[in-house]
C-alpha cells in the first residue's frame, strides 16, 4: 500500500489535531502514526489505498475545528507495515 509523509504547518498544536487525525484514520482504515514536531508542526506517516490517503490528506488540509492549516508538504515514502494508527509522543 502507498505511504505518505505529511508535514502540516499552521495553528496545529493544542487544537486536538493528533487525536482527531487518529479518529479519522481509524474510521478510514488508514494505518501509521501522527506526532507533534519541535518546530510547532504536525507530522504524519499514513499508509492506505490511494483513495484512503486522498481522503486523509483532504481532512488534514482542514484539520479539526480550531486548527488553522497554512501549508502541507506531502512526500512519498517506502511501503511500511503498521499495526493500526498511533499517536507518538
């Protein structure tokens, strides 16, 4: 399955971005992880079908209600198997 790395910039920490991303990923059948970065961004590594990943990317462009997403960088990554979708600390 394809794997994408997303770097989400803007007001994305302190707005439940990771928790809502996990909720969306779980419901969509996406595996991988999401975490805050030290520079104030959110980083996600997501694995799923092309359609699943497109839906996840679309959600990440908006984020949860209090988020303000300014920019998303999306990179292809080597295929990796994940057991579910986790929030990394």
